[in-house]
């Protein structure tokens, strides 16, 4: 998708910083998904590694509402199930390519959160706690008693990192791909202050509105200290192309804040590792899928070795 000048930077940053689907995000992400899927759908029915676990693409009921879930591939019984959490405004189509690649050696599942993709709209405001309950219900269906590795992008990374400390009995590894900062509201208010002028102001206001319960997910995402999930293997991957710097007047500061936000996530485990996808913007698993795949497979293998 082609846009001009400052407007392009502002809209792109709206998608990237908040990890949510603002104007233009969903159209571009679907095109990326179609290009990366490479033929056979990653959600085609596969034989599940365990009887009774969901396989293929189905809608399941959670709290009286429907959630669209996709699982593909098989793996040895001692390997965790990989669960992909997309960013806001994205869904199963966006992660189809990386799901297909990972499913060659692993059982890999993904789902649309309420308000996204093929899942029902939320019936009211959502919190990280209520979103976590939906994730728990999904894990029950796709993993059973098996351990899981959560691989989240943008807002999905934040959700995964907030969920793991409360569920250490189940979550045995994390991969955070340019995850939304744990202090995103404060980062934006400091980086684009009230005295600011120009296109960055609309970016700040739109982003904060979404983080504070706006559509499509109606999810409130408060700032908070990073809690520890113990010593599980964690890889934090940061974008290398500093495209946020293109935002007029405030771009360099936003890039610094975003980088600091990635470093903060290292506190989620005593075995965290930070790396940079040098040739990637925000969508690391699209721009450099090999980097994302290697990180997810490393964490999955490390988690299996510790089982």
C-alpha cells in the first residue's frame, strides 16, 4: 500500500505503536498474509498430536460467544504447543504464513480475539484479565495438559507477557516480537506532550483512545510493572529499521522510547534475551520470517528440554 509523506508515517505508526488496527492497517495486513502464506493454507485440517484436541479451523464457544481458532501440524509429545498471538487489527490470515512454516515440525495454533477477524465482537469493555480468560479457554482446547510457548506480536506480545506470570504451570516460553511497551501510555504522553502540534498529535490521541478501550477489541491496556514468570526461556525481538523516526518532530524520541520498552520486557524472566531484526520494521514475522521462526523454535526446544 502506497501513501504519501507525513500521512504515511503517522498511519504506519498508529498501527505499530499501539499494536492496534487503525485506518489502513487491516487492508495492508491481509495483502501481506496472502503473499506470505505461499499456497496451501496453514489452517487446513491436520491430524492432532493428541486425541480430543482441536485441529483445523473452527469456532469454539467461550462465555457464550464464538472464538475462531486454527491449529496445524503435529509434534512429539514432549514439545510444547506453540500459540501465536497477533497484534491488534490482525487475525488468523496475517499469521498464516509463519504458522504454516512452524507447523512442519510443531503443533501451532492461533486465534482471533474478540473483536478481531472471525471471532464475535466483545459484548462490552474488555480487560487484560478477561482477555486472559479467553486465552485460557483456547489453550484448554488446543493444548489440553501440554505446555505451551506463546509467541506474540505487538499487542499480542503484551498480552502474552502479562499472561505468563499468572500461568507458569502452563506457559513454558515466550517470544515477544516488537511487543507493545508495558508503559505505552506514559511513553506516548512523554514523547508527544500536550504542547505538541502537527500530525503526531492525532497519532497520540488515536493510539491512547484505543489503548483505553476503543474499538475493535474494546480492551483497556493500563501501564504496569513487568512481572516475572520465573526462569522460562524468553526471546524479545526488536525492529531494526527505525521507521518511527519519520514521524515529524517527535520520531527519534519515539524510537528511543520503543527500544526502552523492549528492554523492559526482559524482566519477565531471568532467562530473557534481546535481539534485533536488522532488516525489519514492526511486522518482524512478515519482514524477516526466518528470524521469527528461529526464535520460536529455539524457545520451544529449550522449553522441551526443561520439561
